[in-house]
């Protein structure tokens, strides 16, 4: 896409020594400036995917976002090209001290000596999958990017991790976009939904375990797409199918269960001071109420409902999703960045609606002032 320049990939060391795959897109010719020549908002935009996803989830939107700013995405542990736990460094990690996210039990992982796994508060810390470790991985990636605040975008499970990071590191988040996610676990929706989600995830994990390629299988020798973040050839459905074949079945099983049990963050939403937009697909009925809850509780948050979209509106309705993110960035205090040098998105009027205020006063983008948004 015009305006997108440098693309590269690199590796970050995750919380327990696992290697995380990172991809980055940068604007052509360096950071963009505002129309009056003053510097724009050049904070990186960091994308955090959900369970069974990968950096390829953002392929429909990342090149457009990168026309004006640095865009970074990474594969979470056990996903995409990042290490699964079994393929990490030989043996359990023996880090002298590994800081854990705020709110975790105990101050740090400490090695008991030359042998044995690290311990935390007297107990063994599994070198596996948990939201605490995903959060620590995000800390590691952002530390590798630099010390500047970032625009953080989290989808589904990645939204929970982004939300936790924002609460624990408020000075490191310039703004927050939460996409089809929730501040409370699936168990809060009731036992039927809990059993359904658990059964689906266990079934998918079992299927993956039975059919996961071995090191000697022909498919495992094929190189992964080196520029998945900017790759458009595959359809969203194909990218999703490819993503689930590259997830560690144990990651799917364990993290899926944690989606059902993680501590609710609803009571802490009022602590968030970063400008926030909550985005949800119109047809993601299981998360519409959760999106409304977050938008009402986070001070000054905006809610964007993407009409005709599912659980992944950045894939199913990318133009509308990009418009919501554009508007989010344009609202930021002191943001004087010029508009994108791309053709106007004239076909998004029916795909985006806003609930701007807590009294549900709304408008349709491109429609008459004060018009009710479609598909409420």
C-alpha cells in the first residue's frame, strides 16, 4: 500500500526465555508530520492478537495503519512463529530474578540454585501458559521496543492482556483500543456458556494434538510467511485456519480455560486514564454487553459497534474498523497528525456506528448530524 515503507521481523525474549516472533511495519520516509509542519503523534501502535491467532490476524489493517506510524505485532507464546513451551530453551528456566506483573502472587521468580525450576512464594512456577506469563511477555516486547508510551490494541484474549497492562503500567500507554473482549471471564455469563466454551476449546485442542505436524512431516519444512503482517493474498478465513494449525494445543486448552476463570477487572476500569475506544462486532452477541460495560465504566471511553461484523471486525470489516481507529487517534489530546494520504473510505457509512455517550446518543458516520446509528 502506498506510504508503507520498511518491513522487518525480529525476535524478543519472553518472560521465561521463550523466543517471541515480532513483525514491524514503518511509514515510508520516516515519521509523518502534521499538516502545519509540526511533528505528529509518533507513538508506536502495538497489536496484541487473541487465542489461536497470530500476527497474520492484522494483515487486512496493518499496512494501512503503517502509512502514518510504526506498527508492531507479535505472536503470543505457543502461537504462530513464537516458541511453544516445549520448544523453548532446554530444561526449565533458571532466571535469577524475573519480575512478574503487578497483582501476581509474590514479587518475583527466584531460582533456588543451579538445579530445579524457579520458585515463587515457595511454590513451583510452571513453564507453561497463563495470563500472567502472557502479560510478562507483553512487558518484554514493549521493553524491547523502547521506553516511549504506545498505542495499545488488544483483540479478544489479547484485549484482556492489554487491559491488564494498562492498569499495571499506566504511564506506558498513550491510548487503548479494546476489540471484542471483556473485563470479566466467560464464567460470568453463566454455566451453560462456560461449559460450551470449555467443550469447544477442549475439542479443538484434541483435534490439533491428533493432527499436529511432526518435525518430519512435509508441511513443517515449508517456510512460514516472512511478512504475515503485510500479507494480503490469503482471505481472512484462510488466515484464521492457518493460525489455528500453528497454535500449541496445550496453549489452546490452558489459555482457553483461563478465559473462563481470570479475575474480573470490572471494578478497576475506573482507574484507566488512557484515552480508550471499545470496538465490538455487531454480530459478536456474546461480547456486546461486555463492550458496553467497559465503555460505560472507563472514563471518557467511546464505543464503536461495527455493523455486519463478527468477533474479528478488523478482518471481516477492515475499512470500518480502520475508520474507528482513525477517529480514536484523531480524538487524542494534542494530536495534530495529518489525515492519511489514502483514498477516502466512502463505503464505510453503513458499516460503522458509534455510541458516543453513556446516554446512548449516537450518530452514523457520514450520515446527518444526530442520526441514530444503524443496527443498534
